C-alpha cells in the first residue's frame, strides 16, 4: 500500500533518494508478500541509501501517526511481531 506524495520534494538530495527508493521498490521480488523493507531478509538498498532512509524515517515515522494512524499502528504491530519471532 503506497500513497502518493502530497507535496513535491524541493531538496535535490531528497528527490534523488525518493527516486532511488521508488526504483528499488518497483524491482523488489518480495513486494507482494512482505510488509516493510526494514523486516526483509534481502536488502535492496545500498548501505549508504539504507542509512539515509533510516534518517528520513526517524524524522517522518513519529509524524506519520497524525496523517496515517492506521498504517502507523499496523507498522508497530508488525515490527513488534518480527522482534518477538526473532528471539
């Protein structure tokens, strides 16, 4: 489930990262069955881009609760379940 961005990306670095993420997501062989990239065993992103995505999500994640509360709760439950399964 993906949502279109409501605003355009002004920063060239952010636009480049968004384009990279869209390309990698489109090519992901597990997209039909997986929940979130952070829980995938095969990482499609290069290490540098993975760290950039982590930084973006550290900022955007807490704010997601206000715009998409159901998606935020779903993500939290899936993340907690993955951590419990890995024990």
